[in-house]
């Protein structure tokens, strides 16, 4: 038996996230803040545009990284096999950009980092993956009601450091990307 780099987009994402976490640990969090966290920064700062995409690679610590990567590594490879690496990479980039822009525009006094929006995107895409023409999968409806409904409730009633809006944006982007890729 030999090792296989079976899911290049997902594995590369996980390794880049690991590199960002290690780099952040070595620099006392400076690189995490400078490159892998999105926040309201001036538009004339070129790193503002980098952070709109790269914030999904940053994590606040090992537990945050491990929780996101476990889900990503379980759900991601079948989605990469189903939709293809290029389409999945574009879905990840689009979700990063949309969640980054939502953060930048609507939450000027806070910051965002982590791959949970990408994980939520993959969860919703997975619930769409077995869909046949003319059918609406019950699994999709249950995921939307239970998972996204729970995020809405958490956003309204809990005060923690979790960005429920990012989870919701990720889930909505998963639906958009899943339907768009399905039609292709």
C-alpha cells in the first residue's frame, strides 16, 4: 500500500491552514492578524483584499483548527470527487469572499477567521449531492432547518466568539454552489 494524495484541494486547504496556524504560533499571532483574519481595514491596504480570501485559513488555536479540519476532511473529499477539484476550489473561494465581505461591511468592530463557513458550505453541498432532477431532497430541508435554524437561534440568544452569521453564509453558499454545479 502507498499513500495517496486523494483529495488535492481539501488536503492542500488543510495543510495551508496548518501552516497558517504554525506561523501564527511562531509570530505570537502577528501573521494570523495580518494575513488570516478579516476585519474592517482601509481599502488602500493591499492586505485587505488578501484577508477577504485567506481568513478561512486562519484559526485561533489548535482546538479551533482540529474541529474545522475533522469536518472538512470527512465531508470534503467526497464533494471534491463529486464536483471536481476546480469547481470545489471556486466554491471555497466564493464562500471565503462572500463571508469576508459580509464581515467587512456589516461588522466593522469585530474580526473573523476560520474555516467553519467552508465546512457549512460542504455540509449543504453534501446534502444536495444525491439530488435528482425534479426532486428536493428531504436531507437538504432537514439540514437547513436543523443546522442553519440552530445557527439563527444561537446568533439571537447566545453571546460567544462563534460567528453564526459565517455559518449561515457558508450554508447559503453551499446551496447556491451545489445547485449551480448540479445544473452543470
